C-alpha cells in the first residue's frame, strides 16, 4: 500500500521487517514474495543493482520450490536491463 502511495521509505522498512519475519518462520513462499516486492521497490527508486540482487534470490527460491514467481521476476530483470 505504501508503495502505491509513493511512500517508499516506509514501504522499504515494512518489507525488510516482513522479510526478516518470513525468514525466521521459515516461510519460503512468502519470503520469495517479499523479495520480489523489494526488487520492484528498488527498481522504482532507481537502485537497479539492489533490485537485481533481490531478483536473484527470488529466482533461487522459486526454482528450488517450483513457485510461479519466476516469470514475474524475469520481467523485473528485463526492465532493469533495458
């Protein structure tokens, strides 16, 4: 929600907290979703290198677990590369 309102610092804080929680709980599916959201956010705020790092983590998890986020993450990567 904060991201849609362009309140990126608040979004970043909440997403980082969510990522920590997902990792602590061992919830890999939601960890991947959170990493994807972080990748999108970093892309929006002009930090493509950080966005790419998050995408790489998403791809590793989605490949391992067979999650359907691969295509979405690859789309983010294409945006970054162009």
